[in-house]
C-alpha cells in the first residue's frame, strides 16, 4: 500500500536487530546482574547464620527465620487465593453478551487487549498482593510467638474477669487476624468490582439494570463478609476498652475503662455488634432476594447507630452524669487503675514512710560519727572524672575511656568499697596512621581495667587508683585484660591470622599478640570471605594476604548489640557496665520484658522516661532502646558478655514473669536458670537504672493509694532538674552505699529525690536496695516529707551553695585565670530526721584540662561548709571530728592545711591582691594593667605551689597514686606535670 504519510515513497527503513554478539553480551550482563543480586541477598543471610552459629544461638536465628517464612507463606498464599479466587469468580460470572452501548464499546478495546494475557495478569496481580501481605505478616512474628506460646499471668482483669494473658498475648493476634481479614475482603471487593465492570457485570452509564444478578450476589457476599468482620471488631473493641489509652486529667497516659466506658461505650459496642450481625445476614440474603434494598437500609442504620449509640450517647453520659460528680463516678475505676499500674511496674511493694526532714538531735556533734555509719559518701563522680582517667591512665592515644564511668562494689580488707571503674577500650581515632590494615588487623582491642576508690581522692584531687598502669595492676588480681568487646568497639576486626596485633607498648617497644579465642567467624573458607566482602562492602576481605589460616572476623562487638541480637524479644538497658569476675572482664547487661497489653495499667514511653541530664549531654549513655509505649515491665534477664571471647549468657532473673516464660517457651534453651549465676557474679549485679527511672516517674503520681487524693492532684510530685548543670533535664539517680532509717546496716542503693509539682522544695526521698542476692533486693523505700513544712530541695540547696558569700568568693577565686568549675553529683543522705547534702566540686585549670577534686560542699540543718576534704566539711558542719580517723588521701598521714605554712600563706595573699587588681583593671578597661595582674597572679600561685610541694616532701608521705608526671603516655597527653593545675592549698581562697 502507498504511504499515507504524504512523504516521499521508496523502500522502507528496516530497524536492524542486534547482532548475535551483542545479544550474547546483553544476556550475559543480565545473568550476571541477577546472580549478583542473588549473591548479595545470600551474603546477608549467610553472614547472619554464621554469626548466630558463632555465638551458639543458632536456634534464635532458625526459630525467627522459620516463623517469618511460615507467616509469609501462609498469609501471602491466603491473600493471593482470596483476591485471585474473586477475580476468577467475577470473570466466570460475566454476562455472555455485553450491552450495546458506548460504555461497553469502549471497554471492548480493553477486553480484547488483555485477552491473550489474562492468565499472566491474574498470576501477576495475585503474586503482588500475596508478596505484600506476606511481608506484612512476617513482621508479626513476635505477635504469633507470644500467642502460640503464651502462659497464664494468674491474674484476672476486674471488668471481664479474663486472665491478663488474653489481653497481652491473645488480643494482639486476634486484632492482626481481623486486620488481615479486612484487607483481604476490601482488596477482593475492589478486584471483583473492577472485573465485573470490565466484563459488563456492572454498568455505570448503560441503559437497564446497573448490575447483573450474578454480580449482585457476588458483591453482596463480599460486603456481608466485610460487615461480619465489623461485627467481630465491635466485639473485640469491648475487650479493647481495658487496654485503651485515653486522656484523663489525672494522668496523661490513662489505660482502662472509666465510668463512661463501662456504662456507655461497653453497652454501645454490644448493641452495635448485634446490629452488624443482622446487617451481615441481610447482605448474605441477597443471594436469594437479588436486591440490595434491605442490606443498604440495614447498613445505613448501622452507620447511624454507630454515630448515635457509639458517639453521641457516651458524650451525653459524660456531660450530664460524669462531669457534675466526677470524683464519685470515677473513683472505683481510678482504684482499679492504681492497683493495676502499681502491679504492672513492680511498685506495689513500695514502702512510704513519713519523714520529718528536721533533725531531732539538738547537739549536732553527736551526729558526726553517725554520718560514717549511715553512708559511704562517694565524692568521686563517675560522670565527671572520665577525662581524669583519660589523662592519667590512657597511656596511649589508641585507648579511651567512656564519657561516663560506672560505679561498682569491690571487696577491700573484708568490706565492700564503692568503686569507680572503666575499661581502657580501643580508640581507632587515636591511631596515627589510618589504613585498612591498622584499623582492622593491628589495632583490635583495648587493654585493662582502671578503678579508683569512690569515697576519697589523693592530696592533689586526683582519683586514688586501686587498679592502674599498663598492664593494669592492683587490687583486682590476675585476669584476662584484653578487651575485644566493649561499648566503644563499633567496627569489625580480623584476628588470629598471619597478621600480628598490637597488644600494648611500653618502654621496651610494642608487644604483639594473636587472638586465641573461639569468637567470631572463620574466614578460611573462600565462600565466607566472599560473603563478608559483599556484606561489609569491603572487597579486600576477598583477596587480602593478611587473611589466612585461623583468621576470624569479629563484629557486633558492643555488649548491647550482642544481647539484642541473641534475644530480639528483650528491651536492653542503656547502660552496660564492666566487672572483673573469676579472672575475666564481664560486661553486665540488664534486659527487660515488656508488654503494652496489661489491662488498666497506665502507659509510659520508655525512651522519654529514661532520659536525664546524662543521656541528654553524653552520647555513650544511651537511652533504653525502646520508643513504643508499654504498660508492663520487668527486669527479667541479667546478661553477661565476655570482653575477650564475646560469649553471651542470658540468666533468668525474674522467675515469676509470665512474659519471660512465654519467650522461653518460644526460644527454649537460650536462657539459663537463675541458679547458674555464680556467687562472684552475683556480687556485681545491681538494680538497673532505667527500670528505676521508669518506676520513679510512675511514683510521682502512683505513690498514693487513695482515688480521691489521686484525682485531686494535690500529692503529685516531679523529678527535679539536675541542679549541677544547665541542661534542664532530670537529675540522674545515683548509686550509693547507705542505710535508710529502718535499716541496720549500709546497703548498696540507688537513690533519687522528688519535689512537689511546680515547686523546688523537697517532697520525698526514694531509695531502692540494689544489692543483688540479698533478701531486701528491689525493695523501694520512700521517705515522704510533710507538706506543712518546707524542706529545701536540690535546686534550692545548690542555690544556697552558690549564693553564700564566703563560698561564692572561694568559687570565684577558683575560677581565676583560665580555670573552670564543675559541680559533681549532689548526693542526698537521710540522717536523724534531717537530710545531709554533699556535692564535690572539681576544677579544670592551668595546663591540665582535666578535672581535679578541689572542694566538697556539705550542708545539714542550715549549716553549710566548703572545705578541701569531705571530712573537713563534715567536721565543720557538725562542729566535731569523727572518732574514726579519716582515710588517708594517698596512703599516709593527712596533708596539713596550707595556711599553716607562712610562705604559702604569703604567696596566697599576693595572689589575692593580684586577682583583685586584675578585676579592677578589667572594669576600667585597662588591658595593660590587667595583663600585668594576671602575670602576678600566676607567679604568686606558682610560688605557693612550690612552697607547698616542699612542705609535702618533708611533712607528708607521698601519695600512692601515680602522679601525672610519672605516668607514661603517648603523645604527652598524660605526662603533663600536675603543678600546672593549682592545688587546693594553692588557691587564693586558702
């Protein structure tokens, strides 16, 4: 035929087919791309399997994997069958002839277009919806395992009298099934309707009936199923009221039924259930009646009923029955909430005792000895002294300590000593030459524990180390010092092969080692090497000569990562801490079981509740890894991670927790019995901080047991802001060995304070017995102060410290030059009806940019002292010296006060004059005079320090702690002389 395009005629241009070589190349590239994607997916799967096998928790991997595969297959297949069957049925029920209309003629083109591909189109649609539904169902593996393995709580809810396990384990699974049913019905309805429309079963603009009888019956059945599912939803909503969150003026996260729920919503849901059942039957009846008249009327009545009965009626009850007499109406339901919340968070046993807040002893000198018996007051703040540990004990730049150290107990001379402890962990940022070999083969681990007494410091304000140097030596004895797994170890290392690792270095050079543990995954297998090269995006793993026989790759190396991986059903505490146990460094990790389905218990968001001034300012103290709301929590598992081998052990701690029992059924043989915890490990277990913070937040309201008081809000407390810094975040809890008024001996405790809502005076003091293995472990004691009198809270005490003239002047002098002041933890100790506050004060100054303990603030009963030592401050406050000689700050006699040395005093007087002259010059803007005054001040301080040092040599025994100048350090970081930072004796304050 001639060309109708109007152009020149002639031979047509033929589009040439690609040559065989090109086709072969394209096909090869396609196959390689598919194989590459397949191997990438395989690498992820294979490396996960190898890792779980290496830590002996392969059952966790297989159980989780097969559960996901099973859910994916079953629900993906069900969804595909549901949608595919309804498409097939709609096609089968199509009318034999389509109406002669413009609408149908337009649809003919589509029918003809898809006719050759109908089977493939059907398979494609069903496969797509099946994949999506299967992936969604696989994400519900926790819900399935809890449902199928759920155990009884042995407690019934007060409304429906069902076991709590129904709400915690069963109801979530039923809701998932209901949601899946709704999704399958809606997708099937849409697919069937489109198919009926495409093949003429439904008509929009064509004359005659809008739907064939077959289409009417088919769609009516699907609509009937939808309404029947809605009836089931109404029935489940009745039980959902017991775990429903709602806004209530008494608390922000109220859970459970209130008066309007029990007397309006509950009967409304029952009525709506009955209406929905009748409406569903009307839809099913269209199979015989072939008309939608009655079902549509029924559906309309159901919608109207939902508005009137489910919405308007409860609003009327709330407005005209509840609000006029709210306390009387809500009180029974508040009591249920109080009881359930206290049980769910483990605070039902909290002991609240009235406490006067004022000392009953008139002669305060009698209390001086009681202080030592009441508490081992910790003046070494683990959240401040990390830079001091770093400078004095880092030794090499490729080591580092965490920003916040930990507090533990170690036995010394037959008694427990509060100890500040940290590990010298690997710090790759300090490696001078950064390359792949150094970062992953040579620098692979940290080395040693550094520990110091928590209750004292040496004469220069430095920690009094009980374990120090490199290799570490001291009171902890012999133990494996290499730290391959730690909080700062976030990259992988390849060890045990031909490449030697740097152990540590001393004056004789580098000491090397080769990893002998069985941790990690063996890379001798080329398949393993290829898989890790792909998984880590590091091709050198595949061909590097540094990898050979015996090479093993270590990764997932932080304690938190390892415990989360082997127990994905646990919520991990934000603070793992190290302990030396039976010749090994063990990381101890607290883990929690939680649920969101405890009826009547109010909810809390763990991420928000566990945040404080430390988590806000320091990245190493992570918030508990959970942002979802929960209303039940138990510290059910204590986990350990070996710092050398990476071995993870989970111990059952709460033997009564039904949530843990459920997970132990789902993952058998993964949690070891509590009886397997050794005595030496038990000595280092403690009450976890994050659980304590959750409980104290709940106790701000739930310390009361009376519904009327709870509703009035008159007894609401708050956790005070940290007064020692300007973060504006909550004060962290502090570990402290102390005894409460009803105790006969000190116990390792976790403590906090409360203030009234919106005010700064003290309302309560709270402590929990944190010494694991003792009968009193976990007992919460609250000392409630009277509301009729005002007792200073932490913020007010801090303000008094800062505003008292003599103290303010001393602090101002300590800040002279380029020094900075840092306030340590403000500790509170109940004593003889009153409250003793103690706060260490640190100074960063001179050439040493790390804090030294220079002063101690103490206040009790209106008396305040600001002295060089804790004993001196206590002696001044109580007007008497302790009958027990003060612990020597360095192993010998106590250093005499600097004011007894006339040379020192003269230099300090000159320093005071120079400082005053500098301030006057600063006000006048005379920078030349200011510079001269600063030089005079520096010279006077240097004379004072030299004189004091000379006096120390002749009048005091040298400190047992290594001085900075005697400490070997890489790069000079720890080798600066202590003389560059003014000592307390060299301060102009005297």
